[in-house]
C-alpha cells in the first residue's frame, strides 16, 4: 500500500495526540482492553478518508467503562460523564473528553439495530484478539478496531463513503479478514441478505 500525501499529513497531525493517549491508557490495557476505531482507526489502517479525523473514538466493553473513564479524566478535560445513550438504532454508554483539538469519545457496550439485523460490539472476547497493532514512533502501540467491524458497522448505517473504501482495503487480502467476519456473523443476528452483502463486499465465500 502506497500512502498518499494527504494520508501522510493527516497521520502527522494525529500521531502526537495518540502518543499522549497511549502513554495514559497502555498500563491498563491488559485488564481493560480498548480499540481505536472511527476515522482515526481507518486512517491508520490505510483507508482513504475525505476529511482528516477530528474525533478519537475508543471502543470497549461496558464493564470496562468506569476504569477507562477514571484514567482519561485524570489527564484530560471531561466534556461529559459516562451515560447510557439509546435511540431506535443505537445503544451505548458514552462519555467525551478534550485532548488538544481532538474530542475523545469513549464508547462502551455498543449495539446497532438496523436493516433487520442486530449487532453488538464484543471487544474483549471477539475483536481485541484479532485487532491489528499499530506501532508508534515513541514505541507505544495501539490496537486498531478491525476492518471487519468497520465494514459491517458502516453497512448498517448505510455509509457508502466509508464502506466502499473499507471494502477495497479488505479485498486486498480477503483471507486475512474472513475468519473474523465469520466470527462476528456467528455472534450476532444479521438478516441472511445482509450476511451475503457483507461477504460479497469482503470478497469471501460464505
């Protein structure tokens, strides 16, 4: 994969903030796993983005929220305390913090109901063990939200501007993503046609 000049610049702007975040959270990661998702995660995966990331999205399981919130609030300004946020489509426990020009969003127990499907983000048992690790120049490392999740999530919310470039990136090495995609399918309740669409966009046979 050859990075564009835009990707190089976007990463250059983001990395110092991620290094600060990792120094704070890495000591807790073994007991309280978290993943970097959203546009920041996609950028580090090499997915082309129309706009530079402005939010840093951290995903964890609901039982880990209190531990991570306490650590984040020890260094960064709290914009709001963890609270259950529920709509017809989404359910999660959310809190926000300020890190320089970036807003950190901590997301716990994330669930999506859309397209006659149900999806719950299982970080510790499913996604974290399969997460790619991005090594920072400072020596720290970040577990990235797997592209399998990003494909499914953006399909559920009908974001072709996201799922199409994610699909392209996955299809470069479909076999590396196939096992996790099938695990996610097994752990959730997707409509049969939606499952077919996931596999087709990922370039795998179901």
